[in-house]
C-alpha cells in the first residue's frame, strides 16, 4: 500500500506548525508500515467519498481506501473540533 495526499490534505499540513505536521506525517507512515494499517482506522458513515479516519492525537486524517489500486488517499487533516463540520 501507499499513501497519496490530496491537494486539500497538503494545504492542511502546510497550515500547521512544522513540528506538528512532521509528527502527523511520521504517524501516517508508521500506520502504513504495519501489516494491517486499517486496524488503526475507524470506519466513517455518511462522509462519502471518505471511508475511514486515522486518529493522531487531537487531529484526524480523513481517508479514502482504494482497494483496486492498493492506495490510501488522505483527503483532509484537521483538528478534531473542525474535521466533521
């Protein structure tokens, strides 16, 4: 599997404190290196095209799983108070 960042997710990371952005990127890479990265993800309902979310401290990474291409698309990364609005 591989991670693909949407333009929105890239902008979200660029707007964060650099240390925090690096921490989030490192955690996402760590999830990817595990045998089953989705064991750390929570399924989402009613947020199409998003299918799951990763929890990284107080931040959430909203993802779309594309099984046909073995890709995890990071759609958005925001604070937990902002992500579901």
